[in-house]
């Protein structure tokens, strides 16, 4: 029964999964195609970056832009890749605890001989499997692509950055799960989780410029995922554990909330 719920979740949303996969691969491919031009520009590009306002460079973490880690950090991992994983995770999380109720089929699902906890965990597993698959696609496309494009960067940096960014998506899967379990409304769960992620991203971006925000950046999930420059340093044990523990706690509380709430179809 549990595996049937997992496969049903995949089957119901396979089109969106394929779309995200193709979109992620295409985005990586386009950026890697552009890099040789950036590299050839060399000193000219460096001068252009240096002429930009310091605040702009700080917000987008544009350090050593023409290097492999600097280019990928600014073009992919500073915003686009994290937001893709967040969008995938938040949408899946909102569906897991609120879609059936919003669509009026909750009574059918809850009539099955399986506990509410197993229902939520099955749908969560399906969501996490999709995020894992996207992570594999990201890592493979980067590992192969950077060699073809001539970027100098270690595989450990690529793998570390990809895993930590994927865990950011898992965290917001947990956020959407919890909100959906509390409200029973898919649109509310998705809207709040996306709005929260955007707010966290803005605060993370402004941290180098505003001292009061900078002092609290250690609480920001974006800092845990990309703030330690994993493209240069590889996987951070501390940040990885933090993302994992917070995500697990959100999923745990989502299961509790779903168990205790009076659900109507």
C-alpha cells in the first residue's frame, strides 16, 4: 500500500518532474556554453566587474567572476538553482498534506487501511526522491559540462554545492508540508512557503550590506546552503547536518499536525 501511494504520487505529477529536469539541465547547459566567452574576455570582464558598485557585487557574491567557482557561484548557485529546488520542494510539500483535501478526495484517501502518518511519509518520500533525482541530474551535468567548457573546479566542490542546495529544497518541502498539514489548503501552503523563501533570500542577499541583518545571517537557510562557498570548500558537515535536522523536524511536526487535525473533504 505504501509503495502504491508513492508510485501514484509520481504518476500524477510526472509531467512537472520531467519539465523541471529538462529546465534544470538546459539552464546548466546554457551557462556552461556562455563561460568560454566570459573566460576569453579575461581582463576586460574583470575590469567590468570591478567597475560595478560594491553593494551590487556583495549582493550577488560576485567574487573572482571569471574563475570556475566564481562564475558558477554567481550565475547558478547564488539564486537560480536554489530557487528551482525550493519551488520543486514547496510544490511537492504543499501537495503532500493539502492536495487531497483541497480537491475533495481526502475521505477516499483516509479510508484506505493505512495510517495518516504513513500517508504523509509516503508522499514526502516521493517528493524527496524527485529532489534526489534532480540533484543527480545537476551533479552529472556539471561534472561533465565543466570539463567541456574548460572550467577549473573540483568535483568535491560541485557535489558539495549541489547537495547543500538540494537540502535547501528539502527544508522548504518541510515548511510546505507543515503549513499544509495545519491549514489543509494547498494554495496557502505553497504561497507562504514560497514567500518565506523569497524573504529569506532577500535577507541573505542584504546581509553583507546591513549590519543588523548580517548579525542574524547564521539563522538563514540560504547561509547554511550556499553561504560557506561550497563550490570552493566542498560539502560542509555542519551546514549539511543543520539543514538535515531542521528538515526532519519540520516533517515530524507536519506528521503530528496532520494526525491531530479534523480533516474534511
